[in-house]
């Protein structure tokens, strides 16, 4: 399973949030590591990454294991 940091970075790229991704990974080493693992692939625009199906599956697995946002203060959303 991916780490919380990897989940956050994949989430930034899933929504094409380059600013958030640059803040989370300023030198790009984590993005390159995720690309080598098969979770990201170069996008059509320079310096952008596209999340692969494997990356989407990893994000879904992480979300199932860590149900973020499903409950806030014990109240189901």
C-alpha cells in the first residue's frame, strides 16, 4: 500500500494541481519514483504527470483502508 505522502501527491496530480504537487514535492523526486513504480506517466503538457490506472487503484485502495472524509465528528457525511 502507498504511503500518506504518496497518496497526497497522486491526489494532486489526479486533479492536475501542479502548484500543490510542487509544494508537496519541490524537486520532483517523489513524482519520478511514483512514475518508476507505474503510478504516474508523463502528461501531454510539459512538467505535468497523469495518474495511471495503477495509480488510481492505489489511491482507491488507500481510501478504502483509511476512510477519510466519511465521518466528521462521528457524523456520517
